[in-house]
C-alpha cells in the first residue's frame, strides 16, 4: 500500500480578496491541496475572505483553512469561521486549556477540523502532548518570522514532536522547496508555504516545484520502507530455513529432551521411515469428515506440516490428498486418525504419519455449501 499524499497548504497572507483569489488559482494549478486565509487577510476583510475562497475553490476539492490565531473565546471564533466555510480553523497553543477545549467542541459541533499552532510556546513537546490529549485534529510546528531572523528552524523541532504524538503534524516557517522535502521525511503530513510561493513572479511554477519535491521525498520514503520490508521478509525466511535445517540435523529424542519430554503425540507411526520438519497447520475434524483436511491443503504454505486430529475407524486422508500436498510442496502430514491408500502414498514417497490404517473413506460432511445447498468444489485437492 502506498503512503498517503502529503498536503501542500499555501498561506494567502495578503490584504485584498482579489489578490488572494488570483494567487489561490495559480497555487492550485501548481499542486496546492489547501488554501489558507491568512491572518492579515482575515484582519483586513474579515469572514468575507473565507466565503470568497470557499465559493471559488470548494468545487475543485480544495480545503479552506482559516488562520484565526485565536487566543480567547475559542468556541465563538471557531463557530464564526466554520459557518463562513472554513474546513480547518487554526488557533494558538498558548491559549488557556479551557479555550482549546471549547474550540474542539465547537469544531465538532459545526463540522470543521481544529489545528493548533505552537508558535511561541515555551515547552512545545510537552504542549503537543497536552493538545493531543485534548483532541485537536492537527498540530502546527511553527516558527514565526521574527524567530527565523534569530536562527530558529521548525525542522529542528518537528522530529522531536513527531516522536511523541500521533496527531497529524503541519510545519510552517520559512519553508522552501528543499525544506518541504525535508519536512516530509521528518514526519510532516501538511507543509505550509507562504512567501516562497506567494511572493514570487511565477506562483504556479513555485508551487509546482514544492509539490514535486514533496512527492519525490514521499517516494523515497516508500522506497526505503519497501526495501526494509523486503529485507525483513528475507531475514524471516532465512531464519525459518535455518531453524528447519537445525531440526533436521537433531534427533527427535533430543528434541523431546529439550522440550522436557512434553508435547509427544502417542501411537503415531510413519508409513515408511522418514523425518519431517515444518510449521504446523492444525486441523480438527469429525471422524470420517475429510472436508477440513482438504481445506487445510489450500491454507497451508510450502514447507508446512498438516497436523490433523480425527477418529481412527474411517480414513480422512489418502492418495489424492497426498498428491495435492506433494505438488504444493507441503512437507508432510501427521494424523491422529486413519489413513488409506498406503501403498500409493509410499510409492510417491510423501511423508505421512498416522495412528491407524483402514481401507474405508469418509465423506465431506464439513464442506461449506452454496446458497442452493450444494457442496462447494475445492481446487487441486480431494480426499483419497
């Protein structure tokens, strides 16, 4: 499964609605997913900015974010923004807990999401944990312009918070093409870009370059995960093969001793001298019912051992089932019950251990049925 696309949010920190709409159109063309009515725009023209952005971009599937920078009266300001069309409302983490809790309740009531900006918080990691416990939808790791001027970088803080919370993280503060890619690698799900898109000559191209850098970073992450999964699977396979090889070299009595003489199946005999090692696929069935053993053939993987418990007077295993297992690479079968077609199984040299050998076979009583009551056919295997 591929990783979820990271969100590019463009902050429209301008003063006029028409200018915001113009930049928004070019940003969306370049790959922006969310458009933010920045605080300067909201202070300049109020909720009309949110309404205008909603009318223009909601039909294109673009979410509208309202950066309210609320620090008090959380419920009222979230309600106001949500009713104007905001999909996400941003408030400040320096607010009192009561303000944030009221904002969370209002967001749930009016159908928007709540992002909390940790700008200027003295203990950002601790506050992020508190915000998560209060139920916010997103946390924004943000370093303001004045802080950037003295050398602070949101990418230094981002991994510290990402390691402590599971809430989706946004990152903001001087993000350019290179930093956008780094932010994705460090755990940001939302990358917020302002001046590096909105204050350039070609807004569309700037947004496109940042979009491409984010997507390239995500592909790199997916590649690393895939390589890790392959290596993990290879290690697991090598480990299983090593364990199987060790067990094949050790005598069964020694294995019994190592298990403190526990776990022995009594009265089980091989059809011919042989030894099998593999992961057990266990089956319990009624006496004479070979449906479940046959289904187990389909479930088992190459190298597995079927271990079947059934009655001893009617066979639940035979030639055809053994042939199906041999073709699939199943290591062998152990049956606390009866087997038939002994000569044929010996001839094909398929390892079978059983407690009894009888000529009569049972019936597929446990087979699943279709809506008409007919037995469902199984592929590649039958009882012998």
